[in-house]
C-alpha cells in the first residue's frame, strides 16, 4: 500500500475543494435554504467535483504502481464520469428526472459489461446463479446506490462520513477475504473524500452537490460488486456496511410512496433529518452514523468476510436495530415529525 499516494489524494481533494468553493461563490452556484432544507445559511454547492478529480487522478497513479485490471479501471472511469457529468449539469441548472435515470442506467450497464456479469450469490450455505435476473437486479442496485446517496446527502457531513467509513470498512473486508491488492482502491477513495470532508464538516462551508453524491453512490456500488466477484461473500459485507443509508432511505421511500407523495421530490422527512432537528445538531447525527458503521456494522461485516457468519444473517442482524431507529425517528412520516 502506497501511503504517499493516499495522502496525496487527501491533499488534492482538500485544495481543489477550496478552489471549487471559490468558483461556486463567484458563479452564484449557491444552495438557498427553503422549507425543505436542513440548513439555514446559503451555501455554495458542487464541491464534489474535487472528489471526482482527485480520486480519478490517484487511481491512475495507483495503477501505474500496482497492477489494476483494465476492465476495473474502465468501469470506474466510465461509470464515474457519466454520473459525475450528469450531476454537474444538474447542479448548474436542472436536468429532467428521465434523463438522469437514463444516464444512471447507462453507467450501470457499462459497469456490468466491464465486469462480464456477476458471480453466483452465496445464500445460507448455497451458491445461487441468478443469471439474467441477477444482472437486472445488479443494474437496479447501482441505480439505487446513485440515488441513495443523493437522497441521504441532506445534512452537513453525513454523506462524506458514510462514504469514508463504508469504503474503509469495505477495503478491510476485501483484504480479509481475498488478500489481493485491489482493496487499496476503496481506501484511496476514502482518502479523497476525507479531503473534501474538511470543508463539509459541520458547519459545512460547501456542499458536494449531485456531482459528488451520485459519484459516491456509483463508485461504492461498483466496488461492492467487483469485490463480490473476487469473493462472493464480500458483497454482503458492503451491503452490511451501507446499512444506515439503506434502511433510512428505503423506509422513507416506502412510507412516502404509500402516502401518495412523489418520491423524487425534495423533502426533509428522512430519519437522519428529523434527528438533526430534534437534537439540534448536524455534527452529532453525522458522527453517530460513523460510530454505528465502525462499532456495530463493521464487526459484523468482518465476521462475514472470514466465513464465521452467513452474509444474509449478517444483514438481518445488522439492520434490525437500524430499522428500530428509522421508526423511532419517524422516517418518511412527515405528519408525525411536524406534530
């Protein structure tokens, strides 16, 4: 592992975020608070460009030092740039939802093509080949990951903290299960996001915007599938690590759809948003998510990686208390939150 390159990614992301922030302020690319916002001060957005540029630059540097499969590089660059470009356009104006979804599916299909399919899924001691149905599920999963991070990027620092802890935890489980050098790639990704977090830590001086949140979701989703190709149980590890966002977003989405609300419209009824209002702190909620990831979900993922715990069982055990938290903080129940 090249520590110097990881630190370089953090430094590039830090200084580039500052430059993007200055540009956003001069170009008036600013998020103005409204009734659906969780912030009270106009804040420049689009800082996620720094994550995209720094990670892709470090990725090339790592590939020059250590062998990285050409298809993995092509998948990361191709899908990452498509999602980042879509988010960049949306941050600078407005892109219709249908075109966003077209780009999301195009990036997902590109990733799966580069992977040459997905491996059989380990389930309760069995290895199940899902065939074309599995490919369809994998495409939907990647699209969901892109939108998941967009939905959950609603308070200062939370998406950055989630991405760092999931990527670092995923790197550890990838190494435990395979020992291959590819686990350094998500660690480099975490290092780049850390450089951005220095500006995004509460109170945030810049938001990542759709260019950043969508990129986070696609890259983390891609890593989870690629790691699962090398060691199928590792996919469950990534799924466990992503539990805080998965449970909150899914619970909120289901409850909003059941109430006849438009799921794609901006709102602030996620559990984490209500928690930040109830406790009066973005920082405490974001740090709590990081603590849950490291102290609860990561140990379960490690047990799955080394074969002590079944992957599906790990997901169920990990998600049960998260489901309780989602209902405790009234995820998706806007009426109850405003009562």
